[in-house]
C-alpha cells in the first residue's frame, strides 16, 4: 500500500512538473502571440503591408504606429519608406547582392572615350505601390530593379555626350540621368529623388600609364 502511494506521489509530482512546464510554454506562446500576432508595430520612416491567407497581399499600407491584424491568418511585412542612397564607388564592398551600391561604372562617351563613373542615386519606395512591390518583385528590388536599371540608364545617357560635354554640362547630364531613372523606376513602385556625379575620369587599361606619370627623357650633353 505504501509502495503504491509512493508511486502515485512520484507520478503526481512528475505530472505537475510537466504540466507546469507546458503551462509556461503556453503562457510564453500566448504572450508572444499577443505582442507579435495581434499587432503590427510600424516604426517611424517605415510602412507595413499585409498578406491575408484568404485574399492575398492587401492593396493597402499602414503607416507608423500600432495596428491590429488577425493572428495566424495575416502576415505583416515592413518596408523602409525613407530616402535611400545607392552609392557607385570604388570604396563599395559587395557584401550581398542587396547591398546599396556597386563598383564604379565604365561608360563609353559619344567620342569613344572610356570614362570611369562614381556617383550616388537617391530613391525611395512609392508608399501606395508597396503591396505591388512585395507581390511582383519581392524583397530583392535592389538586385532586380535598382542596380540593373541604374547601370543601363547611366551608360545610355553618357553614350550621348562627349567627354568634354560631360565636363562642361555636368549638371544637365545629372538631370538627364535622374529623369531617365525616374521614368524607369515609377512603373516598379520606386521614386528617383536625384542623381549626383561625385567623380569621373578617363579609364585607363591595366597596361596604360597616366600621361602625367610618364617620365621625360634625359638629354645628355654632347
């Protein structure tokens, strides 16, 4: 009898311990669900889109603040709606394909000069079109849109001017590139805010030496 009571006590203790662990798990799950499932917390400078399992990506965005959603049934996605800078620079390090930048571009001008280009592109997401970006392009809009479109438009505009015109009409060239980018970006849900040339010079092949570095021949007396 005592043995049975001892077994019952051990079973009861183990059951209670297991129940307490399960209870902690349930409480923890519910707390996480209340915080992360019922609400969308959108920080300043961001917007949120919702994927509804019954209706797909909803054609609506939510601005900064705390918003309600249906847990399990709806999934929120945050997007940065601030102005972003895409740098074209020799100091750029290609860590991931979604990094905001690229190495300098080599463009061929109208007079056949190969020019190395560095600069920056300012752009942002069109808030109203964020759902379309998520549904049609996804998160990889840098590698799918910004980088290839930027490279194409910059090279195209520079092919229409000579190297001397690029030096003389730098501002007009920047404006032309910005307009071309804006037209190409807007159908993809992006807005181009500006393009700036930070540096450009004639590109030298690896076996070429800049003229200023060529030493002058030494003339000896007769």
